[in-house]
C-alpha cells in the first residue's frame, strides 16, 4: 500500500510540475524571485518536450506502481495521462513544436512585462 501512495504522490508532483512549466511565469509578475525557480523548471520541461525524452518521474511512478501490485504504463506521463485529454486526435510532432513555441513565447512575454515594471 505504501508503494501505491508513493506512486500517487509522484503523480501529483509530476502534474504540478507540468502545470508550473507554462504557468509559473505568471508568479514572476507577482514576485520576480519566482524566476529563480521557474526558469530551470521551464528549461527542463521544454527540453523534455522538445527533445521527446521521458521525464525521470515517469519510470519512478511506474516502479512504485509495479511494487504496489499495479501495472505501469509505457511512454511518458504526458502521453499516458494528458494526451488523451488535452491533445486532439491526429496531433503531429509539428503541432507539438508549435504548442511548445507558444508556451515559450507566452513566458517570454510574461518575463518581459515582469522585468520592465518598476521595482
């Protein structure tokens, strides 16, 4: 049972991390110090996405699920949980690049606004 609880904790941590990648820049508008946390998270999340890699949290969640008696899943966290929900059928790698570029441009705009404001 402890393994399944740990697997679900990893799941929620992973989900929070994924939400923080595109939206964490909004916290920088409030306090610039958030940039010290958001920039590395954003770079890591972007690298995973653009590189087509699997985040290390995915195999950890799978391992914990298997030790808890459940089945793991193949592919990455986003492919398994989020693609069926938020990505339309027929999504291509080009579409993924465009969405990634959109997130990048959004955060660039947020950071530009945040750092052009007077202290």
